C-alpha cells in the first residue's frame, strides 16, 4: 500500500464508520469529514498507536452489538478502507538512558465496526519517535496470540515470501505496521509493542518526545467504559549526575529521586484520550562540559564475552560557549530524480541554512548532476548581499535534470577550502542516489583528508534522501570525515531534517578529539567526531583485561586553544549498556562490512541482531501465530468448548504467518538512480480499468498465440458454421474468465 493509498483508505474508513449506529449512549460525535487540507498535510497518518479494520467489502461494516440494518452497499473498496478502531485502554513505560529511550506500549482495541458473524484483517500502526527502531510486538485476540521474531535472511529464500508493504513493515521511516488476519467482529485485541528512540538535546536540556496524540474518533462511543491513561517514566543519567526536570506535557508525580535517577508516574481517568504528544524535558545540574565512562560485563549467554565500555561527553547548558568559525561548502544533487517537491524543499532548506551563517563564516555552493556547477570558484563571506546573490543563483540553477556524478563535485568542494587554522572546513553533501563507484569515492576522500596540511581537516556531513541512496556509503563518508549523517525518507520531512542536520553539525565546540588509553581497544565509531552543543557524543567499544581508572580527553576549542578534560570511570550495574550500544554497534559494523565487503563481519552483525532483538540488514522480522489445539475425543471428534480444558488440549501450535517487509536502510539502488526514479516511487499500481485491459489483452494474446499457426488456419477454413459459432463463444467465455480475475 503506497502512502497515498493509506490516507485514501483512512478517509474512506472514516466515511464508512458513519454507518455504525451506537444508540443514544454515545460519548463522542461521528467522525468529521476529512478536508483536502487534512489529507494534504498528512494529518491522517497516525500520531499515536492505532489499529485499523481493513475493509474490502463494505457490506460487513456495522455495530456487532446493535445491528443498524443499513442499506446494502455494492462494490468493493480499492484500496481497502481503514476504519480506526476504538481504544479501550493505553499504558506506556519509558526508560531513559544517556541519549536513548526504550518505550513499551500496552493497549486494548475493539473491533467495533464489523458484524459479529464476520471477520476482517486488522492493521496495527505504531509511530515511533526520533530515529525510532522497532524491537518487537505481541498481540492477543480470542484464543490466538501473535508475536514478532527475528531470523537470518536466507539468500536462497524466494523473494515472494516477503510481505507486501501494506501487510507489514515501515509505512514511513518512523511508522511501523503489521497486520493480524481473520479477527472476529466485536473482538478485543490486546497489543504490546516495544521500540527505542533518540532523546534530543538542545540548550542544555534532554528532550523526550513520545507519540501520544490520539484522534477523537478512537474514544469509545459508550460513556460507561472507563478511560485510563498511564505513563511510567524512569530516567537514569549515570551515577555521577544530579538530574532535575521542569517541563512536561502531562502531570507527572515524582515517586523517587536519587543521584542521577528519576522515577515519575502519570495516571489519570479521562473523558477523551490525550491529544498531545508526551514531552518531557530534564537536565543535569552543571554548567560546564561534562562526561563519564561506564563499564559493564556482558550477559552470560552473549557470544562476545569481552567487557563493554561507553564514554559520553555532553556540552552542558553554557550558552556563552563559542562555536567554531566555519568554511562551508554545500554539495547538492540536482539530478532528474530530485524533480518536483524534493528539489523545492531542498532549496528552501539550503536557503534557510545560509541565513544561519555568521558574517565571520564563509560559504560556497556546488550543484551536480552529469556535470558540476559552482556558485563561485572561491569561498565568499556570509554577508547579507552574498546570501541574496546565492539565493538567486540557487533558484536559477537548481533545476532537476540529468544523471548523478558525485565524485567530481566532492573533489571540487575539498579544493575550495583555504586551509586556515582559525576556522573549521565543512562539506554538507546532499543526495538521493547511489552510484557504482562509492567505495572508490570513500578511498579517494580518505586519502585527500590525510594529505591535508591544516590542523582542522574538512568535516564531511552527509544527508540521504529516500531509500534509493546508499545510506551506508553516506555513513562511511561521514565517519571518514568526522561529520554528521542524517536521512529523510519522504518529501514531508526533508526540509526540517536538513535544518536539524545543519544546525547540529555547525554547532561544533570541541574538535580533533583524542582519547588517551583506548589505543588497544575496539572503538566505534573508529574515527571520533566533534562534540556539538546540540547532541551528546557517545563512544563505545569492547576490551579485554584492565581498563584505566581515569581517561584524558584532549582536543581543541573554538579559539583553537588546546583543551583537556579528565573523565572518571565507573561500573554501571543498573544501566543496560548492551541494549543502549547494540544499535550503534550494528550500524558501525554494517558500515565497515559494506566498505570492506567482509562476509565474516556480516555474520557478526547478524548474531548481534538476533541476540539483542534489533533489526539489521542481515536479519528480517516475521510474524508468528500461536494457537491452542484441542485433543480429539476417543470417538475421533474434537471436544466442544465446555469439554475442553487444560487437560484436553495439546501443546499450542506455532506457525509463521508472514515475513515482514524489510526494515533495514538498504544499500541503495543504482538502477533506480540511473533511471532517475524519484525518492519514494516504486512500480505504479494498476487501477481496475488498467487491470481489466491487461487481463483481457493477455487472455486474447494467449488464445491467438496458440491458434495462429498455419495448421490451425487450415483447420478453421474447413469447419462448418455451427463449429465456428461454438469456437467464438468459447473465446468469449475465456475472455470473461480473464476479466473475472479483476473482480476477486
């Protein structure tokens, strides 16, 4: 199901739900009509955990408890209508460690819109927060239960076994979906979903933002059903930190406050479900740059028994701290695949980024497709006049056309820097495509950066648009260049994403970081990026033997003077380092495995993925069903419900239902890039008319292909009129059978 099909399905579902009669005991009004503005702004996408009844035959839509005997509805819904189910209860548990939050959601929904003697498929959609990653899901309905599992990707496995996107996978980069088949009308679904997400950091505050905004139409119609919201929040910032909080979207009660820890609870009886996301801001009580090192032994069953460490550095709330002066070169893809809204929002974001430069900064712009176009052969100061001129050049030059040749553009960008030791050179590279020679580009960039004579070598920041670009190539470039990587997978999030990415990358306050004492240890990322005022820096790794009692972190600050900070080392027994670091470790290993083409490292990534439950490029997630099996009686007949008991059932039967659509980033699509297919576009889905023409044409082609040989022509010339009529009727019948496939 394409994204447009999803919004169309929800729009049709809300329209269909008006047919349902709830009597006089009703707490909410019928859903309001969807306006074109709502659909255009994406307000039909879930902003909280949601469950939808997938309706193909609208005749089954009715109140399972109180039939309304609505007039018969002819036809079928294509795409299927999605009726949001009413939610009976919701509960969240959130644990915050360093820059990562682990969220567990439990909720109950009722199939209130399908006749009691009918069944439908239910689609679960769970929006996750910033950089969200699904960890697992469980569903209980009637006597059945469903759960997700990870498994190795079998290279010999047929591609057809993977689910269609509408059956399970990522609707958007932050919205995980899966479907539960054959659910009875009137049933209750109990659903648990777990995911991890990033905690944002800005102006000295950690900001937790969890999707928790429920639309009005999921409130149960009956006034008698109690509605209770619950959020349990635990924060652990480490043993040496004092944590305090001031801002929250929901009324939290502080149950416990210890050194570095908070235990908070929100619990309320409500008339309508929350219509705002859960936002919580907290900070560590210090004004200076601070950090720490946490040590932990691995779990006993882990295949890697080396000790774990995690080093974190946080800028602190000191707003007077200076950031580095910058020499900035934007390298932007303007190939034909960027056509339409993609190139427009990229232009807007680039112009906004230029306006944020200080007058002490300098900038350049390079646009590339088959050729490379440069705004100016030298960097220009970021004055108001030069930014106005650059804006005019962007509006004139940024016309999506041609292919993708990124190598020359990157080479030219690196040659534009002055080599001054008083400013930090930065490349901001934006693309939506993949090319064949990406490893060669990485090797060439690595050599060029090593040969730079300046104390501050260029930082390469990369931004990927859509799923056709190779995100691991972009991560490799950013790692080599000590820069920041970010991605947006749809046009709606590109402009905001680029602005966030530019803001973080350009807020460097501590550069050329070197950590004494880690030379003989495995560290990821292998190249340490700069510390930014808008994101904590986290370095992790594995080691054997003893770890130093203290570490010295050295680097330079914005005035190019040397800076050193001593960091204490402590054991963290109550912080799950393995869970926190697993995603970073998987991404780091996958990037290295792609670049080095190391099969053994790929297997290692798969092992970590299976052990920690975090999806990787080499594992897939599947949905399994568990159902109790009734023992047959001595007469050979299955026992009824009254006779069936705990002693009369066999062991539950577990079977795989479907393999969910791949959840990884992927390694790019060079074919789509060469064909200039825009991000987010796939094969066009045929409508009913196109299907009818195709099926009818195929049927006639097959018949004629079998009948147009010379011997058949000679035979036809000798048949009588009655036989000719029969053959004509047969061909017509075959055509009708072909057309009938469209109606199924």
